[in-house]
């Protein structure tokens, strides 16, 4: 395997640990090997059928979530001097990296050939944080100067300077810095080098100021043995303090050779439940206090949709008179469905489950939590 193949294989594989879309799907992109060489005379432009190819992974996800449909995910530098106990990048000791100019040329070839539509660029930290941030920003600037107008997500590294964060926000559509854990104590148990308050929270506040509404973060669920109650408190603080557009959740996986190799894996369903709970907080107006009702005595969610768990503990609501806030708490009814119900019932009240079809609602899902009828029915329910 050539040096170009080795770099591409490793840097794309290592990039999968940064999440950029819920339920993101890894697909394979066959690319002419010489596309990954900086020379303008590379064989990538050749029509020779004998040109060797290398398989590069990219992320494919629903366009409605924002960004693009085919996103190349890469680490600019594939080694790291930090000591995060769950991270495989720390195990790589041989230098693996793309200089900014070489990678910019590489990516532009793929983009102009229509093979990729966007870029998520992160990095390990093999040396000084400032040097690596400069490389990330320089890559973004090179891409923009050479005509790239597609989606660009740049990762902000712990301890980055305010100036570098400003420049990253200037060239990228989205920037992010990972929380990793819920608190200083939890992070200290799995990453001794990082200072949670200074390196992450302080920088996250700068990120929020430089890119309001267009920044994200990520939590590694289960690595630090935190409870769901701790995650919930962390999220409530996030949305109150810095208002990220999204929070991503990565279920911890034990990797051979890391200090947490013997730590139990986090069930994949736990991360899925957190995506559901986070959506309730962001889009449905559910409060953290309301969600705490769905936690067990030890502070964990069960493997059940939190919205269903909350609805099971409440009395049914009358679909003809419930306010939008209450409709949003019914399983099977989202923001658009709630708005359609409000519109439809102005013209004619709903009479039964089958009638919910007028608003595009599946009665089979929502019917358990709804009642029907006029104001007399509502009054009777209140008396009961």
C-alpha cells in the first residue's frame, strides 16, 4: 500500500469518532489513487481504466438535517499527544497527516468531480494546539480562495485561541468543540490533560459568540460512568448558556490498547434515547424537570422512547381543545402535526381516531393518549 493510500485509509477511519449527523451512515467512495497527490499532473484526471483506486469512506445523511448529502470526514493530523483514555488516535505513534495545501488540492479534486459535497475536518493534536488550529484554518481559507462554496465544518480544539476560533468561524459554515463529558470530575477520570473549564467551556463560550446558532458539541455517553441525570443537567446548562444548534451523542466503545479497553460498552440504544430526549428539549418545549420524571431511581432512562414514558404517566388530552404545548407531548404528533391539528379543528372538530387522518396523524400511535368530543367531554374529564 502506498503512502497516499495509508494516509487516506487511516485519516478517514480515525475521523469516524467525531459525529456530525444522528444515525450517520458510512459509505464507500472509490477514488483514483493519484487524486490524493498534490501534483496537477496526477493520473486522477486520466481516463486510463488501469488507474488504481483506493476506497475512502464518506458520510451520507438526510439533507433535511442540514449540510450536505455526501460529506468527507477527515483528520488533518492523525496523531495526538493528549491522553483521552477512550481515543484510538493516541495509539498512533508514526506521524500521519496532510499538509493544508496538499489536502486542499485533494479535496477540491473530489468536489469538482462531484464525488463529495461537503467536508468535516477535525484533527489530532500531535504538537502545539495553536499550530494545529492554524493548519485547520489555513485549509479552510485555501478551499474558499480556490472556489469551494460548499458545506464546511471545522473542529475547534481544546485550548484554541480566540483569534483562531474567530478565523474558523469566518471560513466555515459550522464549527464545534466537543464537551466529551458532563463535568470537570467526569472528564478528569478519562482525560487528564484537558482542563474542562478553561480548555473546553471557556472556548465553547467563544465559539458561541463567534458562530451563534451554528455550532455544535458532542458527548461520549458512558465512558466516564455518568448517569443520564448528569447528562440531562449538562444539556439544560448547555441550552441555557451557549445554545448549541445540536448536541451529538456517541455511545462509548471499548477499543483494544486504550486504558478503557476492559470498560463495558455503552448500549447503542442509550445514545438513541438521548437523541430523542434532546429533540424534546430543543424542538418540543419539554423542560429538563419534565424529563426527569422518565428517569429511574438510579438516574437512567430505560430502553423506551422518553416521549412515550412521559405520556404514559399523564392523563389523555382532548385533541379538540388541547393547546399546542400539550399536543406536542403526544407520541405520534410532532410540530407539523400539531400545527395541522390546530388548523383542521378550526373548521371541524375531530370525532375519532379515523378522523385524525385529516391532519396526517396516525391514530394507531397517538390514539392511546387522546380523547375526542366537545366541551362537555372536556368538562367531564376535568371532573374525573
